[in-house]
């Protein structure tokens, strides 16, 4: 299903992933940074566990 414009035809303009709500871009940035930190922590844990296996 595609968004319809005023003429009733399907719009070819890309839909915004997030609505234009103040603060959403900031929250998305913070979420992305948090996910990066989680990934880095997981990598550190894997390295430490690998050392214990020796």
C-alpha cells in the first residue's frame, strides 16, 4: 500500500521513517549510540571469555 496524494494517485515521494516530532532525531541518535556501546561491551566480554578458555 502506498500513500495517496490529493489527486488520489499513489505518491512516489519516499515516506519519512519517523514522523516530524521534535526530539525524535535526538532520541534516534541516542539509541544508535547506546546500541554501539552494547556491541562494544559484547565484544569485550567475548574477548575476556576467550582468554579464560586458554
